C-alpha cells in the first residue's frame, strides 16, 4: 500500500496560551512506496512519533492530506484505516495469554468482517508462526522475555494483515544484543509479508540497517530523504552529517583559501570550485589514512584496538569535539609513544558546510 503525505502539518497550542503554537510536523511531503520499510529518524522532539500518530489516526492534522493508495484517509477514524500499530511499551494485556492477546483485534471485528472462531484461530496461529512464538501461546506476558513480548505485539499488529504497519520505537526497551536480533526479525517479517512499514526510531544504526529509505527529521522539518547509504555518503547539511554515523563524524573549524582547505595553518585537502570562506568541516572517522608525510597533524591521546579496526583518538585546536576519532585497519600500527600522528584525508569522506547556515558546500573530491 502506497502512503502519500501531502503538506502534512500538525500544530499544538502553546501551554502558556500567549506564545505561538508549537509546530510538531511542518509541511511534510513524502510518498512511501508500496511494500517498502521506511525509517523515520531523528532526535527526541523532532516530530517523528507525531507523524506516525497522524498516519494511524491518533492525531488529526492541522492541515494537509494523508492518502493510502488513492484513498484519502485524513479524517478517517483509526479503526477504519487498516493499520497495525506496535507501541514502544508493547501494551500487552497482562491477564490474557499470548494467544488471546493476538486474537483480541480479530474478536473486535464486526459486520461483514466478523470471523468464525476457527478462522480467528488460524489467523492467530499464522501470525504467531511468522514471528516464531507459536510455542508460547499459552503463556502470560509476565512469563515472557522482553524480546518475546515484542514479538507478541508485532503478531497482534499483523494478525489482521494491515495495509500499513507502524512501529513506534519498538526496540528501545531491549538490551543491545536483543535489539540487533529483533531488528533483523522485523526486517524478515516485513519482507515476507510485503506490508508497507514505517519504523520510528532515534537510533540511526537501527534505521540504516533495515530501512529501504530513511527520513531524517529535526524540529518537525524533514531534513533529508533517501536510501540509508546515500544519505550517509552525501548529507545535505551539518545536522544530517552529525546525526548519522557511529562513531560520529568529526567536526572542525576550517577555511577555504585558493581552492585548498585549511585546518589551522595546514592545507589538508584540495577543494576545487569552492570560494574563499570560513567553513565547518565534517570528517568521517574512516576518512583518515595513516601517513608519515600527511598534511593533517593531530596530538595523539590514545589508541584503542577493536579487533578488526584500530581507533586513533587525538585532539586538535580546531576540533569542536573534545576528541577526534580516526578508524584505521588494525594492520596499520601506530606508535603509541608518539606525541603526534599525521594523516592524509580521503576527499569523498570530507564534507564542507557553510559556517552560517550549515548547508552543504559541494566540491569534486580528488
């Protein structure tokens, strides 16, 4: 099911009743392709959960339209939209078994949609098998692990085979290992069912690992939309660059002069076509190449061996972060006793941003 958001805006009244309205979602335009998994990504308060609530009908837009296919569902009640919603806290009924929790949405169907007990049992069992909890149907939620409870919540959302599946930070209550396992399961389930899925998270690793496309939001405004790798490789502004990436991008103050990028007094990279100006410089951790004659010199703080890679932690007066982190292959040995380390930089992993607007300044990397 294709989902289209047209000029979607949501305002909330200011609590003190004297200030301007709070705009939680501001003129959101996006077409979500049929059968894709889309990640809504951004920090707390960016408007991603409000967008999800608008799509499912829990909130009414101040302006704009929501279409499922060719159907305008903007004013349609949630129960008539054909959506499945998985909450952050699972929202399972503690007094019901796993089977009864999954059956609950089917038991509330009325009219022509009403099913027989046998039909409901078959659908519930199919959903349970899909999320691999068919051996737990007689247990109560209190007898399940966090990951198992999450699977029950997903099965309950899937049992009616919704037109659109909405997931509101579904992994935030799980430990790190279980988060990894469950996000892989969510991707598997989405691909097997082919249901258009919208996944809300503040965790960029989650969004990038399982999404067909990501939507990066800030203060209710869409910053960038694209395939995860494309957004990572070509951020449109400093916010997107700093929000995506683990470890995060290194940000430094720099200047362009005569087609060269200067950090401090050192010309570290050719940036053809960029006029002389002050800039913010974003350098991905993987952009560094250990080079005894490299133009970028930093003060060595420590070296962290991480198995496959080595993390070189250093400082520089132009850095906006306390430390600069460079990720290099473990085969490259760093003299831990040295006071300084020199690097050359990979141009395609270095980004320039306007010092005033934070907008991307493009150049042809050599």
